[in-house]
């Protein structure tokens, strides 16, 4: 049973500069995504400020007029009387839809009178809140520290002279400023975390190798844009209880489960972290290990939310990231999910036809319709059975203890017997069949 803690919603405004090379649709989609990200962080977005410019303002990202406008908006919402209990409608933060420099953030913050968070910081904060495993937590912490380091100097400037140069004890070298000390601490902490990650990666590699060795791994990885329905499909395909939530980046760790009901060969399905446009660089690097799972897979299921108006852009982002991590050559099945969420039946049929015309051999489905999940499962199993061979092996009565090996690695299709032993018709991967036939031959 989950307890729901009701937090008072914090209010925010979003702001963005539209550069000349960005189309209206692209700009609006990105801003809509920022609002979703804000919602995921627990903000209520009360207003959006947009501005067309040929470039970002070097001092404070937005132009002076827009800054003034926001500043007035923010101050109008401040409680009139300081002692009055604020009704929660004053603006806590302004979220901007680009990564901005530390000094731009500081200047903007001073001028509009509330906290400024850029897109990178928003995403880092969500990752920070959602990371569960030791590995994910360490990776997110590295990315956050990397983001914070250059911003400390700006924070110190904002804090005044004491922040910049405070003397005193505490093991600090002579003349070393507070910020320098903090930056040194950050560097040390990053190095420490990186070592931890290297150790954890080695451990994961061993686990993966063990898994592969044990089962002659047939791996499927679910990849795709955040909120596309990967975890929902994972649950449906494996009968497991992974986290599903209507928020961005619900999943940050890779989970691996076997396809259910069992198949031959046994198929392992892994759920991975969602992709997003402009994933902060620190995170691309640190989450590469999570996505490594995708590289190990023999088949990628690229899940796309067909009901999202921006799905084509999301699909491109995912393809681009897959190429960046070197996974473009892994066989891929495009799965257009959430078709049940696309208007009425006629609209769904029309959408499906358009998708099939544009992406031949794609799957169009809803993770909420069991028969469609079953047919996806059948397609996955068929993919892995392509490489299987059939053979008839002879097992003498004196060596029946080897029979168990068949069930572990292959499928038994049928058997007949004579006075000397049993003839077993089996299906399995070439290597597994070969290995068994050698073992059985030695037993004769
Ligand atoms: N209508 C409809 N909703 C779906 C379908 N599949 C998933 N959803 C919903 O979409 C939301 C996101 O689903 P998840 O499975 O958490 O998405 P995800 O791709 O794992 O997202 P991240 O972990 O954030 O990357 C949830 O509210 C699901 O219930 C579907 O086929 N139809
Ligand atoms: Mg998920």
C-alpha cells in the first residue's frame, strides 16, 4: 500500500527564446515537454514567456524587455503582506528551455527575483529524485556535481565577499578560497564515484556474462523516448511488476526479466532509461552504461508513443542516441504503442494505415490490449527461432541422466525409442545442439 504525501504545489513560469532556425512546431513541442518536466518535478506552471531572437542574450539569456515583463509578473504575485500566509500562488522558479551559462542564470535570477532553473538542471533534478540503485545514484551524482562546479563561483559572487574569501581553520591551504576548496572537494568526490562505478560495471559485466553463459542469451531491450510505455510493455510481456508511471523518467535502472510464458530459446527482456531531446551531456555519458544493455541485446524494441503529436521527433531523437552509442546495427523492431489513445476507431485505423505505409514491418499496438501483446510476444519468439536448428539425437538407456541437459538448453519436439535407447527430436541454437550431440556421442 502506497502512502500519498500531499505536497503543496510550487508555482513556476517557463520561458524560452525561439531562434530563427527553429520552427514554430518544434519550439512549441519543446516548451510543452519542459512543462511536462516541470510537472514531474512537482511544479504548477502558471505562465509561459516566449521571445523570438537571433541569439540568446549574452548577459541574461532573455532580452531586457522580456526580463522586465517577467520581473513585474513575479512581483505582482508576491504576497502583499509579509506576515500573511502565502496562498502558494507566488512564483517559486522560472524554468528556461535551454542550457544557460552560470552567469546568465545569476543575472536573470537577480533581475526577475526568483530561482532560475535551466533545462539541464530540471532534468538532473528529476534523475536525482528517481535514481534508485547504487549505480544510478552514483551516475546522477557525478552529472550533478559536474553541473554544479562552474556554478559555485557564481553563487559565491551572489553571496558577497565573505563567500569568496573567508579565512579560518578547517584544513584549507593558505589563501585558498571557499569556492576553490568546494571545487576541489567536488573533483575528489567525482573521482571517488567514478572508481565506484568502474567497480560496479565490472560486477555487472560478470553478471551479464554469467547470464549469457547460462542461457545462450537471447536478449531483447526495450528502448525509446521517455513515457512511451516501455515499462508497461515490459510488465505485459514478462508478467512482472516494474514501475509504471505517467511521468518523465520513471525508469532509471535497467531491469531484466524473462519473457512469459517461457519460450525456446528463453528470451530475456530488459527495460531501459527513456530518451529525451537535449539530454544533458553529463547524463549521456553516465547513462551509457545503462544503455549498454541495449548494445548487448540481439533485438531492440523501439517503443514509440503513437498518440503523442510529437512522436516523429521523439523517434528521431531515439535513433540518434542509438547511433551515438553504436547500437544502430542491432536489429530493431519499431513498436508504435498507445494506439488505443489515438482518437476514435476511425482515427486509430487511419493512424495505423499511415504508420504501416511509412514504416513497413512496424508493429502498431496498445500495451493495454492483451491479444496485441501476445502477438508481439509471438513475433519476438519467432525472431529468435529463426536461427534455430532441429536435430535428432540418440541417447542410450545407460546415459539417461543427460536428458536434463536438453530441457535446459533446447526444446524437445518428440521422441521414439528402441531397445538401446531413445531418439530425441530437438530444436535449439546451433551451438547448443552441437554441444549436446557431442556429449551424447561420448556417452555411447
Ligand atoms: N492509453 C495507453 N496508455 C499507455 C499505454 N502504454 C503505456 N501507457 C501509459 O503511459 C504512461 C507511461 O508508461 P511507462 O510504461 O511508465 O513509460 P516508460 O516508457 O517506461 O517511461 P520512462 O520510464 O519514463 O522512460 C503510463 O501512464 C502508462 O499507463 C498504452 O498502450 N495505451
Ligand atoms: Mg519506464
